[in-house]
């Protein structure tokens, strides 16, 4: 169970500066996609508002507030976070409170996750799911959440997978039966883990009916597992498709498998809203690969070599541009979650926040 966290944990005691660099440059704001939830084409990932990417000194200063405000001024009016991301919800909630006069609650969307509380800590029991959502409401200082996902479902569900490595797009063709994706397998509950997913999702449905949540969904890494669970939920009582599904690190220069699954999510599982995340593959494509990143040594070396050959910062620009264009309305037409990691920007170039947001807009 999640214990309450003090909202004053990380918040400057005075108002954030509002200087020339805090103003959005002239131009059209980030566009809204014609999607189920009227989401902008870009969503600000608040996972970087945590100790996984930044220090407490950075998080307790004005930078997060100025970042959130500038994102809103550029039209990026949706935020993705999780109770798992340490102080992220608190930092984001305090930042949004500080700009409430300029940007009231109804002007943006909050998307968070529940069920994962630590590196190896998961609790999908209905009581834990409800408590987690209530804590998120408290930490984000809001009366409702626009979207709540079950976080990293692959660690809780019953494993149904042909292999751990290799080309998982084969789950859509000759190996689909081994992944539980054969026609006729959609409603099969393979074990206790699958039942935990269904029970947790049922609790989210109750909270949606109570008006605390507006849409519910699932997130995870293996796209074949996400498809199987989306079908599982759809083919079990009350036979309703999930509202939203978030896939991360699968629309990037390193891995674009998500694109092959998009038609199946939409047509077969009837998912109302797809979201892609992490164009830098959790920092793998940046100059400072996080020490905790699960990529094997061979992949780390290959990415480092490619980045050096491409020109360092130019590689980052190319990675971001690729993901934005693939997710754009002329291709997959899904919102893209992008986090602004302070360490991601090289000391040599010293990119400003304006440059970052303009690059996100222009792709």
C-alpha cells in the first residue's frame, strides 16, 4: 500500500521567475490530433522529474515549474507520470498549482499509472490499485485524472511468449499461437497473473464510474503482450475495449516494432487511444545512457558508435525527428510522450528550453 506523501516535499518557497526565456516564441502551438481524447501530438513525459534522471537540487529548484509552464505555453497540454517515478507526481502537481491562474485544470490532461511501486514491487490487488489512484489524486492536487494505466503489465500477467529475444513481430504471423494471439485465444485466462490484470482493471472501471478517472488503460514494454492483454480484457466481462494503451521505446531509431502492431490494436482489440513514448528509448540514444538501463553491452556499444559517427547532438535531433514524424498524422497518428532530460543536452551546445520545444514541434 502507498502511504501519503507531503505535498511540500519538493517545492520552492517563492514564485518561479517569468523572464524573456520563459516566453514561447511566436508561431503555431503544438497541434491537437483528431483522436479519441483530443490529445496534443506531443505529451510531456514527467518521468524525468525524478531521481532516475535528475538530482534533488534540480527537482527542488525552479526548473521543473518553468519547464511545465513553457510546455503549456507551447501547446503541450498533456503530462504523463506515475506513482512509480518517485517524486514526479509531487513535483508536477506543485508546478501545475503554481500556474493555475494562467492554465486552469480543465486546460490540460493528466495521465498517470498505478500498480508498480518499485523496481521489483508490484501490487495489482484492487485495494492497492484504488489506494494508488487516490494517492495520485492527492499528489497531483486534482479532483480527477484524465487517464490511469496499469503500469508495466508484463511483470504481473501470466507469461505467454514464444521467446524472450528476437523479432517479436512474428507474433502477428507464423508464431502468433505461441504468443496467445491466434484467433480463438483472445479470452483465455492463462493463469493467476492474467486474473490479477482483469481484477485490477475492474477496479479502475469502478473508479471511472465514480468520476475519479476519465479513461483507463495499460502500459508495458513487449508489444505482443500488450496486444494479448488488450484482447483479454476486451473478451472477458463486461466485454469492453480498453480506453488507452501506451507503448514505450518501440517507435525509435533503434526499434519501430510498434508500427506493425498499430492496426491490430485498433481493429482487433478496438483500443480507443494509442500512445507512444520514449523516442530516446529511456536514454539509450542519448550521450548519457542511464546506469540502470537494461540494454545489453553490445547494443550500448552499437548505439554509442552510431551516435559518434552521426555527429553526437545531430544523432539526438535525428532520433527525435524520426519518432515525431512516425507518430504524426500522416503516418501512425498517435501522440508521442517526450521527456526533457537535463543531462541529455550536451555541455558544448547548451540547448535552451526554447530550442528543445521548437525541435519537438518541428520534428
